């Protein structure tokens, strides 16, 4: 075992390289006194003084596969307050001195949610969504009910969802748009002298992440950049996709040996911020008095417990993102009033507030007359922009006294945005196979990086049980009773399901729901 010398080790610190050298992405455990980082193809075990009260992040990086890493012991960091978007190394390798591509085949894997392409896809799509433990996290004892429950909820929700998808042309445009973004990204990378193959891996519908990975293997990709198409990180979106990927990687010999890096969130990138500001600036011009328009950022919500109990950085990243966009607009002398609200909540639990619908009503009551809606958590048009914002919220706004309503389009294949994604990929290449560490001060210029495992360990490491965000049915109860009624209903459903599954008889069989179980 060799000893790695560290820079200014304080408190006492040493790291050892186990022999033989272990491949990337080995499972490892983390405690406040010990953290094992997998980087450069070596597993590095780092011990820090156990009297540290919080987890310290210990890591290193190198410009290649040399064994002379420098390890830096960071100050204690509270895992739950560390935005993934700020995962950066303070010691930046000199990118200009590094070959960006070499001879190895580069792949970029775009991760996205996926959406039903036809109305017949809606129920199985919903099944996949609700079967995801990062969407409905059941108590340990009831984990075996995840799929039956997903089946049950998806069957009950499908009619409502189908109505929505029918109103936007009979299916989600997500696959088409994501494919187009992948192609534009490929072209942008090529134009920047980085030939790469770009893959699309969806979480809940075709092309599934597993399908993309199979293609990546067939193509013999040696270096992979994983890029979730969500600007801000959430346990329920990028986190869920990365967790899935982590499982796939761990079990596959090819993937264990393939170098990769992850760009967990990129809401703070200059190009993305500028692209959003461009769209807002352009849309404001459609109003008679552009400076009198309230800019209304509407983000997809998450249940409050994700943020407050599991440490989801989503809210913090969202707020920072909006500050950055407003700063950029201010530079252009656009100083409109603005606000942020959260849309698309499902079920009885409390979601991030303020809610979009309630905020619209309040703004109308306060006398706001012009509103420009800005969808902020997603970069493609989808059911929640085309139906919820364009139809439902617009109608609500007009009823609430708003006289002029506008909506900023989703980024889609906007050239500044695609070019910035290409830059993000290129900037990440020197880190493929390497590990980076948080530096809250350094935010611009570099891509936040980490390994899939490390990222997921930074948040939600304990995978606490969360109240399920969805409900099986809803009726008119008061807000304060909602949570408890919802939980009681869920328990009752679980008991009924257990009885049905064990006896083979009951109301679900009578309704013809249970024979649909996979
Ligand atoms: C950043 C974006 C998103 C977060 C965060 C998110 C969390 C989240 N979503 C649900 C439940 C549903 N989401 C549905 C569709 C859907 N969700 C997102 C994005 C985020 N979800 C998108 C882009 C879409 C639309 C995809 C498309 O087809 O165009 C649906 C299905 C539609 C419906 O029936 O309303 C559900 C259900 C939960 C529970 C959750 C956090 C826990
Ligand atoms: Fe969603």
C-alpha cells in the first residue's frame, strides 16, 4: 500500500491506495470519519480525524492516469446544504495543456424523463413513473407493494392524464424534441472539433436508459459524459436517472471499466442563463408596456419533504438560477418585477410553495395586469407547458383579472443553449474518469462534476422514507387534514392490496384491475 502525500493536512489525514488497483465505481461506504473515493481508476481510502462533526469531502484529481495525485482535504461540509450545481474542484487542471479527445470514442448520454407517444402508452408510462422508488418511496416493510401500487395508481390516474395528452395532440412531444436536441448537440460538438456520439436515455418511456446503454456498448464507447437534461438537480428527476444508471454500471463489466463523468446540474452556466434571458427579453417585446410586465417563473414542484427531509437541492438551485437570470436581465437594463411559483403538484402532501395557481389568483387580486410565464425546470415543451400553462393557468389568469398573458417558449434547440451544452461537455472531458469536489465559491466557468455514486451520496445518502407524493383518490377535505387523510388512505389501500394479493379475491379483481398486474 502506497501513501499519498496530502496538501496541508489539517486535521490529521492520510490516504492509502489499496493494491491491486481497483476499478472505477466500486461500492463504498461513507461515514463522518471515513470516506472512500473512487477516482482515476484507483480506489482511494481517505481517513480524517473522527472528531470532525460533519462529513468532509476528500478527493483529488489529475490530468491523466498518473499515480501522483494531490489530495485536498476540504473543510467540513454539511451534505444537505451543498448544491450539486456547485460541485467543482478548486484546483482546476490547465485545460489548454490537455488533449480533449485522444483516440478514444466519446459518448454523451442525455438523460430525460420520457413521455407517452400515444394515448395507449399513457397508463404503462404512468406505471413506470409510479413504480420508481424515487417518486413513491414506500416504507421498507411495504416495498414489495411498489409495483402493485404503481399499477393501481396508474390505472386510476390514466383517464385524467389521457385527457391532457389528447388535448396536446395525442402524446408527449418529448422524444421528438430530445432527439432533435441530441442531433444538434452532436453537430455543435463536431463543429467544435469534438466528434462524439450522442445518446438519449429516458427514465419512464422509450428509448429507455437501458436501451441507450446497450447501444453505447455496441458502439464501443470508451469515455462517457452523462448529461441530465434538467438544469436543476432533483432527487426525483436527475437523481432518479443517476441512481438507475448507477445500478446498471455496477452490474456490468464493460461499464465498470468505461470512464465516465456526470454533469449533475448546469443551471448556473453562463450560456444557459443568457439563452433564458434572450427568450424573456424577446417575449417582453410583445407586450404594450414591456417594463410593466410581471415575470412569472413557474417551476415543476416537488413534495416539500424531498427538500426538507431528504435534502433535495432543487429549491436552492431553482432560486439561485432565477437570481442569475434576473442579474443577466438587469445588465440589459430590464428590471421588471418577478416572482417564482411551483406547478403540477400531485396528491395530498404539501409540495414546494407558493403554488402557481394560488399565486396567479393573488397577483390578479393585487392588480397585476400583465404576466409573462417562464417555464424554468425543463428545456422542452411538454404536457405541463402546452396544457397546464398555456390552457389552465392562462384561463385562471384571465379570470383573475390579468389582462395580457404571455409565455416564454421552452429552450428546445435554441442555438446559444445547444452551444453551451456542447461547451459543458467539452469542459467536462478532462475529468472523465476523475473525481471533483465541492467548492462553493467557484461557480462559473467549469462544469460541476462527480461520479454517479459520489453525487448520490452527497444528497439523500440515507434514502429516508418520504411520504408518497401521490394519492389514490382525492375528495374535498381541509388542507390541514389532507396529509393525515392521505396517509390513512394509503395505508388502507396497502392493507386491501395485501389482502387481495394473498387471497386472490377482492374489489380490484371485481373491477378487473388486478389481472393487469405484471
Ligand atoms: C424538473 C422537472 C420535474 C420534476 C421535479 C418532477 C417531479 C415529479 N413528477 C411527478 C408526477 C408526474 N410527472 C408527470 C409528468 C412530467 N413530469 C415532468 C417533470 C418533472 N417531474 C415532465 C416534463 C412531465 C411531462 C412528460 C411528458 O409527457 O411530456 C406525470 C404524468 C403527467 C400527469 O399525469 O400529470 C406525473 C404523474 C411527481 C410525483 C414528482 C415528484 C415526486
Ligand atoms: Fe413530473
